């Protein structure tokens, strides 16, 4: 994706509810890609609010959360929306939905992560589920931000993005 004159790259993370995974990915990329990437998140069917455990975790990780909100992907499909360079789905359901036409003809990839919102159990175990989802996304985003995008042709870049989406954290025992 030879782009030498226009920075930063605009990246949209998509999920169904835009209350946990896509929000966490937005925050992670804002941290690791500062100055090089501009991160956004949205949902196909936004819940209307960020999940409280997402906010709790992000605060513990020293992120500012007052600007975070659950929003529709329609906000990014408008003619005056920022042109997108990358769109990553982070949940399987959103990956299977018909997406809007994005300004900028972005490169897309699926980086599915287990939904921590779906976890049922004690609050401490739920927080661990959110932490695991965050760590998996954060790991992928660190790899993504280390890529020398300007040196990769579209085919090589697409292959790398798909490989990154397949990276998983090692399994851990529950409990």
C-alpha cells in the first residue's frame, strides 16, 4: 500500500455492538499507532453505550475513556466521512454482515476475538475475559503497527493482515 504523502492511516474496527472489542481495539491502536494511525470503532447494531467492564479495564490500563461511545458504522459510510485505509472486523457476526461502502476503498481483514460481553460468571472472571480479549487485540495491533506499510504491495499487505488475524493467545485454564 504505497502511501508516502498521506498520513496518518485511518483504521476502523467493527463489531456488532461496539461496546467492547472494537472499542478496546480503537484504544489500543490510538496508543501504539500514535501519529501514524487514526483509530475509529463502530458497530453494525450498536448497543448505545460502552460496556461498563470495558470502561473499567481501559481505566486500569490508563486510557482516557470520557470520549468513548457506542456508534453505528453508518457514521463512517457518509460522503464526508474520513477516507478509510483499513477496516478490521473483530467479531464473527459483523464479519458475516453486508458492510456499507466505505470511503477510500480500504483494505479489510477479519481479526475475530471471543466476545467478553457474552461471558457469564462472577465479576472477577468476567474482567479476566475482557482482559484476554484486550490482550489478543493489543498483540495483533502491536504487530500491525510494526509493519512497514509503505514497503508492502497490496497482495503482501493483505496476506500479512490475514496472518495477523489468525494470531491467538495460548489457551489458559479456567478458574
